[in-house]
């Protein structure tokens, strides 16, 4: 392989093709989701194709549920591939075929070094405090000297002189001396391909023009170019994106919180458009724009705007974005999303019509679907209500007396509508020489069992006349009327 430089940028003569190629580990990792998003956006921006490949060669971990979890997460985020996904394991014969071609054209060789010999050489390098490099006597051996019946691996012939430069869309010009690249294994002794071979063959056969992935793969690019050039294939453009770190600057891990997209959806109640927007801005930006629609993201996205430094995952920012998208979301859609959460909390078959009507006043207070569900619980609570400690403390004898008076007044209310109810209770507060809060606080406790809720008049309207009066009456004590 001649040393040289890999080209960069989108070409006018070729349709841009990107790919997202996860290994199935049981869920769609938050970092993987961002990689998928950047590939999807780059392809959309350039009018190209975005493909999926499942790298399922690790048969122990590549279960159907794990694969389905990845597809499920991608579908939820709107990042489905433009064509049916490719499964790497099913292409093993093709990978082996390419290894045979590399052997035939002199860019690979059979290596009969045993594991024991390699271990001994590695140990010697450590003792001599030098880097271990594969220096196999089989690299240029005459086939006549191959030991009959002995197992071997197939290694590429990496260049030993010069250097290779990659013009990376994110990292810029990156150069590695060719002597640092090992003659790595492309076919194991059992005839199965290694990742380093399979990924290159699959990218070529899928027509991938741009390989956009985490910068933990940057060193792999130089190795993969050995195979690409050995086959005389077109070289892809690389873009290696810095990894996501936790708020403390360390690599994102379980101790920083949820790692799987499914946890943000199912456990944390995040909307897909909020996570889409958040991941988009995690390492990429467009001026001071904070809320970016999918359409604008496609229009504006450019790898040149991806930063070279790791991004820090900030849960508070995600929650802030999620609150924004909750307020923007369609009320009927939110009701459909909240209903299962209410059912899980024990409120069977919640009324979707009522939930939808309540959304305008519920969603202004919530950061996620869980808070939205909690805020809606009062609508479906059965009498007698369960009261929070703070709500119970508000229901003093004096407060119960006021509830009795409010029950009497509201029972004769001719119109059960927001403005009429507000006017009536404000007039009552004035008659008693009280601030409205002195009536509203115990009324809220009696109606919801909580000290926080949507506006008290919204609560009355949503519960309706009969249920509201029944809840107030349950807490009123006429015998304390003298405390009014």
C-alpha cells in the first residue's frame, strides 16, 4: 500500500451514503443514538442515503431482543434506515472471499505463529520496554515452506515505510507513521473474519462514501485503509466525533445516569423530539439556536460545525428542552402517552377525552411525561382521596368550615365555567375579608389531595360540578361553620 492522504468532503459526482453500524448490546446507547443522528442528518443534508448495519458477529450478545431494542430506539427517534438493515454475520462468506483475494494479490499472508510464540514475543517486548509489533517470519515466506496441516491466521501486509494522512471532517489532518500499523489479523484460524475486515468489506459493498463515527475508532481508520487500498477500493471520507462525557468530564458511564435511549423514553418520560434536539446540540451547534426542528437541522447540519472536544451530558438541559417540547406538543398525543403511565400507577382506563382537555393546564407545569402523569392523577382519583402530609395540614377545622361555605355557594352556581367560578369565589373572599388564597389553598387540598395543581378554577372545571362538590363536601364540616 502506498502512503498517502484520504480525501475529505462531500463530492458532487457521487451520492452521499452514510451508515450507522451498532453492535447489539441490548439497547441503543445514547452515544450511538447521536452517531446515528449525525449520519442521518449528513445524508439528508446532501440528498443522500442513510443505511443501517447490525454488527452481530459476536453471537453470544447478538440476541433478537437486543437487535429489536436497537431498531425500536431508532424508530422512536425517527432514524430508521433508508433500506433494510444489513446483518454482518450473514456476510461471513463474502468477508472470507475478500481475505482470499488479498492473499492472492499479495496484500495478505498466512501466518503460522502460534499463540505461545506471540505471547513470548510480547513478553520480551515488555521486558525490553519497547512497543510490541508483529514481525512475522511468515510475511514473505515461500508457500512451499507452509507447514502442512497446521492452523494459521491471515494477516494483512501493512506498509512499513512512509506515513498515512487522513483528512478528517472533524479532527482535521491526522498523520500516522506506517511502521506503527501492525500486520493485523483479518481471518482467524477457524476461518471467521475479524471486525477489522468485515467492517471494510461491508462499507465498500454498501457503497458507503462517508464513515462518521466516534473518535475511539480513529486509529481503526488507518488499519482499515490498509485493506481498502489492498483491494483498490474507493476510500471513504472519515469524520470522527469526540465521545460524550459525563458532567464531571469523565467518559459517560452508568454512574452518570441512564445510557440507553429506552430509559429516557420509558423511565424518564422524555419526548423523542426533545432527545433529538438535545443530541443534535451535543457537540454541534448553529449560532445561539436552542430549539431546532428536524427540518432546520437537515438544512443547517454540517460536520464542519462539530467540535473537536468531548461534549458533556447535562440532564438539566435535556429536561429544559423536554419541557419546551411538552408545551409545544399536541394535547391528544400527550394524552395517549400519559394514559399508560396512569394505568401503571393504578388508575385503570383513564378517560382520554378528559386527559386531552386537561393537557393545556397540565403541561405548562411539567418537565417530563412522568410529571405530567402525576399532575393528572387528581382527575381520576377515587373518593376518599389520599392526602399528602402538607395537604392534610391545610384541612384545619377553620378550613373545613370555609369548605362548607364554599360547598353551599358553589352548589347554587348556575354556570360551571372558568370565569363564573372565579368571579363567584373572588366575591366570596371579598365578603369574608379574606385573600383568595385563604379559600383556594384548602379548596385545592380537598379537590386534589395535594398542595400543588393547575389553577384552582381549572381544577373545578375539569372535575365537573358533581365530582367537585362531592370532594368538597367530603372534607367540609358544617359544625365548624362558626369559624368562618
